[in-house]
C-alpha cells in the first residue's frame, strides 16, 4: 500500500538499551513514556504498537496505575464544628428564586436553591451525602431568616 511498515524487534536492541527499558519500567514509565525515551535517548523511533510488543517481548514489568492511585493520601476526616453556614448568591441559579451555598457542621458543603414555587433543593458536593437532622433544622432556620431578609 505505498507505505512499508515493518515491525520493530527487540533483537535490534543492545543489552544496554534493554537494561534501560527495564529500569524505566521499574521507575513507573508507561508504554508511551518508553516510546518517547527510546526516541530521545537512543534515537529509536517506534510505533506505540511496537512499544507494546517490546513490553511483552522483554517481559517488562510496568507499574499498575491503580497502585499509584492507592498511594494518594486520604483527605482529612471532617470534624463537626457545630455550625451551619449559609450564603446567598447575588444572581440566582437558572430556575431559582434564590440560591446559594451551605457548609454543614461536619465541613460538607453544597449548593441550595428555592425554585419558583418555593420548593427547596440541595445538591451536596459529595454524592449521597445527607446532613445530620440537627444540621437540617439549623439549615431550615437560617434559610427562613435569609428569605425574610431578602424580602421574598
């Protein structure tokens, strides 16, 4: 088809190049990283598919990405502060009479709104989060005060 595409073979690599590939893989390099480093350090241009085959042919041990994700530090545990803080937006969200943000006593936060019929809605930043009954009561009290102050 006009283009001569031959596969790259691991047999074309020197022992030093093979050692470098093993070292890079041990450092956490991805297939794409190996491909780039071969080009940059040894002036060997290969396709991504050829790099994948090199990984298999040389039995390179690539780091599992999931292991890297597991190493991420856990976010600090939220400590209840005992207060609920409510703010109101200068410009309400579309479809809302008023809207704003709330931070509950445990540090969780989210957006709140009252729609045109006066129904409240809460969209927390953490999916599935439910504030404590005490926080809900405090939120309702503050929301009522906020609505009264706004003149709605």
